[in-house]
């Protein structure tokens, strides 16, 4: 329970099913005393108060679970390292995988609970033929969060409930209002929780374990164009803030961490048709025995695009799109869909 309207309504609906529930809020920073302004926006005084109030209103026990070490190791350190590798991380995926659906599963067992219940907009259903658990999109396409949940395994899915998966955000807020929830109209933060000001590079520089030196801008032929501020300041597809003058707009086309260079070029150089993904997880099947026609998403807010996917080894997928895609970015996730069913996905490792 984060104190937000989604997790609060999810708790209400779970209690309404007659389940024996307990609420928990994750403490994610050692400096966090749940004060204002918060070190971590998830753990403000107002959020803690709202979560406690909702739990009390629902008549369920409320706990604070301290995962500061796990959050630092699995989310913050990983976020920093991925940027230092010249890639662009997705910390929400890390948090779901390692905190909400790992640490909280252990916490649930300690509390003798059988399910994790969250406010994600997604659905879990049993396939009638295979009897495997399927992860499906939330019915509210504007809020669907299946992209950041693709790492869920069969074991995790069989012990997870998403009560909001069949609702729209408008319906969720209405339920909260009808039940007198004080957070029914609470504003949603769009920032990464541990970088509330949005300045990722400044955060990394303050928390990295090694110096991040200036590097060079080069064009697609390797010609030097000037100094860059350090590779953590850039991501593929970026146009603004480069400080370069050229007869046509220049974009970040790739980042070479080994040589500390940022490759820039015209917009046409941002397009590619093929990628390789590592650290994969498949949901309806254990393995792709043959190439499949699918629809693939390469970033959270993108519509899926027609593609062919095939598995090249136990932990690697290749995906080829029917049409070139703009700014496929290493470090981000590619997620495969069959209609509203999530086939699986992985971390983008190569683009060509």
C-alpha cells in the first residue's frame, strides 16, 4: 500500500472478496523518516498517513517493510551501472521484479499470506488449454502496465492478484470517492521515485562509485565533433542539449561506453529493424520452439508493432520488425504480445 488511490482501491476490493488481508508499505531509503520533503517520493508523510488511514478504514493490519538495502542494490545501483554502460535503464521494471514481486513475496510468507495484491492495471488468467497462468493487458489501455510486469514467472503469477485489471482509472477514482477515501483525487507522480527532480545525470554523479569523465561526440563516420559532458547525460534519440551546431538537426544515434563517445547523426540514422534481447522471460511457454509472428513494444508508451521473434538460446531473443523502428534503445525492455496476452520479453542488448 503506497498511499495512492490504486493500491488503496485494490486493498478494498481484496477485502471485499472475503480475503484475510494485511497492508504493507515499502521503506526504500535509509535516510527516509517519512518526512517532507521526502528522500523518496513514495514515502512522504502524506502517503504514509493515507496508507495507514485506508488500512484502518478497511480493518486490516498495516506494516512498514524495510527494503532499503535491496532497493539500493537492485534498483538504484543497477540504474547507475546501466547508465554508465551507455544504456538507458528502466527502474520500474527492476522494482517490480526484485522488490514488489520478490521481497514482498517473502514478506507475504512471513505473514502467512498466499497472494500479493497490487494496484497494477493488468490481469492474470488461467489458460483453459495449457493451464498455465497468462499475464494480460489491463482493460484501460491508457493505464495498462503489463509492459513493466513481463518478468513475472508462473510461480509469481499464480500468487498474484490485480483487482484493477478490469477497471478504468475513472472507475477506480469513483470507487474511492464512494468509499470516502481521502486520496481519491490524489495527483500521480510521473517521476522516478528516487530522482524526483528528474535530473538523472546529477543523481548518478552524486551516487556513482567512479568518476564519469567527459568524452567526445563523433559522427557516424567516427569524425570528432567536440566534447560531450559524459555519457550519462545522453540517451538514444536525444536531440536537445547536445550543444552542437550543424546544418541539419543531430540526434544521439548510439553510445559507446568503451570508447567514451556519443555517436550523433541525422534522424534517418535512428531507425533499425532488428534487435537482440537478453535476460528473457517467457510466460505462456517455456521456450519458443519456432519463430513466431507477434507484436512488440520497445518502450512503455509505444503501441506494439508487427514483428517476428525467435529464441536463439536459453536466455536470448531476436526480434525483427516489419518496418524500421525509431530509437530502439539498449537497456530498455522489448515486450512481445499476442493480442492482449504478454508472451514475454527481455532487455535490449543489440540493435542493428
